[in-house]
C-alpha cells in the first residue's frame, strides 16, 4: 500500500475480531518498522510492551474505561519510554559515527537533558507519538486496523506491568482485524483554521 493511501484510509477502529491472531512474523515486521521511527539525538527511548497474557489484558481493560480494544485486538502495544535513556550509555546511540561527531553529540545530549525533567518527559512523549503513528500506518499497509488509545489510569497500568520507576506510559496502540466499519469521519476542520503562515 502506498503511504498516502495508508494515511487516507487509516481509521481508529473500536471493534476488533477477538479470534484473529497475527502471525509472529507479522508482529516482528511491524516492530522492526516501529524501530525505524525517529527520536531526538537517536536516543530510541521508547519501549514497546506487548501484552499477550489474557488475564493481564482484562486487568488493563478494567483500568482503561473497559474499552473492548484492549482485550479484543490481536496485538496490544503499550508504548512506554525510559525517561533516563539519555544518560544510560548514550555512546550506543552513535556507535557508528566518527569519533569527533559522536563526542559532540554526547556533549549536546548531556547539555540538553541534564537537570531538565520536563524536557526529558516532553521528548519521550513526542517520540512515542511518532512511533505510534509508524505502527498504525505500517499496520494499515499490512492489512490490519488499529486504534491509538489513552483514557487510562496509567499509574494503575504501570503497576500491572511492573513499570520501572524511571519509565513512563505514553499511550496504547491496538492492532488487529476490524470487526465493523468505523463511523463516518466526525468532521475535519477547514485547512485555513489549522494552518497558519508565519504568525497566529
């Protein structure tokens, strides 16, 4: 599927076929594409938690407004992020770069993130959003439907998945075979309302 077609036809699906199972090679392909998503300084701070345990999915559903996508989708991805990835052996992110480039980037990473907790949080949330879109467009291209999700008690979900203290839950993406067509689009705002030139 062409990228433009995937963008135009992707919709947030709320009802999935609970009996459909994705093949492991399909899941691995989807995740390999997600890993190509960009991150600031190539830190790759997202972490993709795949929830396969059915009982765990039921508990997560209870903490997520009982949304059926949690249990019925073929694949449930909880997009988390390591808030401190920037200081955990950051040389790994630039191991293939020339020494002088790597050293310059490492200094910039430290300057940008150290002591700036809000910046750290903002960056991982942006990165998870980009990765979520990659997953959803890749899923569409592979013949699957998807739904980005929040409406969750993320603190409770963090407890259920043993989220490390220096990680955060950003959002979920449910992927599977849609069981019914989506509602008509709710209504797009006109371009001149959302696109501005130079100034507001």
